[in-house]
C-alpha cells in the first residue's frame, strides 16, 4: 500500500526510483583506526547471499555508495558491485593496500565504464594525516592515488575530513592535492562525535574566512567531465552551492533543504539493518522485513523526529545530493549559479 506521505508529495512518488541513493556498508572491518572515525569496528562482512537478497529488495538504485569499514577488505567486493549493474558506484578507500585496490578497480572499471568513482582518503600532509589516520598511512594512500589515476574510464577523487586538527593547513594541502591531478577533491565536514573528543569542527568564522580560497581551488577541477563543458560548469556550481549550504546550515542551525531521506536514501549495514541515513538509528532489517514496510517506518521515523525537533538538518554531503536535486529553489540556484 502507498504511504499517505506520497498523497502530499506526488513528485517524490514518481522520482523515488530514479533518484534513489543507497549507502551499502559491505563490511565494518578496517585496517586503520582513524581518530575521526564514526564506524563501530567489528568483524562483519556482508555475506554475498545476503547482498543478493538486499539488492533485489532495494530495486533500482541510481547512486550506490559502497561503505565500510574499508570496502576493499571484503573478498567479494566485485561480486557485490555486480549486483547493481545499472548504478553509478562510488567506493571510498583508505588506500592502504595499493596493489590489491588497483587490481580490483581494474576488474570493476570494465563493468562500470564511466560510472565508477574511487575516493581516496587523505586528511592533510604526511605528519597531520598520519597523526589522524595512523603511522605510514599517507605514503600508501598516495601510492594508491597514483595507481588509480592511471586507470581509464573511472573518476578519482580525494576525500578530506575537515576538522580542527588539519584546518590550519587545509588550503595549502588542497593546492598540493590539486597538483596530484585527481578529478576533484571533496571536503567533508567532521560529523558525529569522534572517539577523540579533542577533535572538532574548526570555528565557523575560520571556515567562512577560508571560503574564498576553498571555492577557488574547488572551482579549478573539471570533475571528470573533460568532454562535456555544460556538465562541468553545473558540477562546479553544485560543489560551490554544497559548501555554502553547509556553512549556512552551521551558522543558522536550521534546515534549508528539506530532507527526502525516507523516499530517496537508505543506509544498509552488513547484517541487513537499514536506516534513513548514517546519522539515524536503524528502523529494521532488510533481510527480515519487506522494503515497503521499512519505507513506511522511515517516513514515520522522520515525521516523529521532526514533530519534536523541527525540520531535520545535517551537513552530510552524501544525503544532500538527492535533497538538492529534488528542491526547486536549489535546482534553480545551481542552474543559475546563485548562492544558497
Ligand atoms: S579508514 Fe574509514 S572506516 Fe577505517 S578507521 Fe578510518 S575513517 Fe574509520
Ligand atoms: S537531515 Fe540529515 S540527519 Fe536528518 S534524516 Fe536527513 S540525512 Fe539524516
């Protein structure tokens, strides 16, 4: 049965299969212990049989973000990605197994030609990165980046979690990364409560003061769209909008783009647990309950939360993508190059 939510949001009903975004945590194992990590490290890999059942229940997925732990520790990562043949796939990696990652990506690149993005995590120059992510992690991640840049028909980006510990060198590090020539650089504002309470987001004033330089560097990338100038311009405008929207959200502590997570977004964990997003607790388990029922629970969970707290907001880039793409004012702003 269709949830009554869709009677008031018919466009969402029509859009949901075309704009659906899933974060599929294939493992919670990791070979690093980053100080900014929000993942509870255990020892679970998603079983391939469970992944098959989950893929068939999820149906059409436009964007698939593989999550972890470290995804390349999963021995059947290629087979799991193969369960989503029509999706655009992004795989983040800490880059600690350069040759293994390179081999796996070569296998995936032929199946997902021009639809595969690899995100290598680097949180600053060597001393800063290694103090946050572990001794020796910088060199291995750089080697992985170098190997991946040579793989044809994929997009390669660098992910940097922005926090107080790396902020003083952020823009010089961004210029250094620019020189390594990835397709682009994503800045992720620290989220959640890291295990190390000494880490925090830099002060908002400092983030705002760095904005002009941050945006200049982000605007210098071609976002993997060398042959499509229009798409390239839109992606640059989108990245600018995203950064400014996050700062506006932090400054005002309120929601500027309504969250569509119950219809468009799912975070799925190795045991099949599913939640609205990585910041909300699971509402049930995909291996035990039908997707329609779980979707109803997600709609009800967000509605309950918003009744007591007001419109939910966060600065979680992964979810903001589909929220922005289904928000008329944001679409217009990105198209026209206006700020939020
Ligand atoms: S690589 Fe990712 S999952 Fe592993 S500890 Fe670091 S942040 Fe956590
Ligand atoms: S606004 Fe953010 S935290 Fe709230 S439900 Fe949406 S994605 Fe999750």
